[in-house]
């Protein structure tokens, strides 16, 4: 099970692979759409890759609630524990 720091780092790698954004640009307070300019198609790819990497399930209806990187880190952190 990954801790929040490892989840953030892993998400940063996934976002970098999908968008080419520098991993250090992926911070907990950044909005996926407004700050990182990630569209819905890229977001779905990021979600699928995060599910595989962290062994969690992120239902489609939850994805719209993941507005910031921090939201995603918290969701993955909680999902791992259940």
C-alpha cells in the first residue's frame, strides 16, 4: 500500500506520461482541468493507469469529483485502505 507521498509521485509520473507535463508541476493544490489543462479523455487514461498502478477502483461517477490532484491522492489513499 502506497502512502500519500508515493501516490502523489506515482500520479505525477502517470500525468507526465499522458500529457508531457513535468512531474513537479503535479501538486496537490493543482486542478486537473484548470491548472494542468487535462481534458476528459486524458483524465480517463490517467484514471485507468492509476487504478492499475495502485490496485484501486475509481468508478466513473467518482472521477468528476476528483477536481484537484489532492482529491485524487486522497481518494486513492482511502480506496487502498478499504
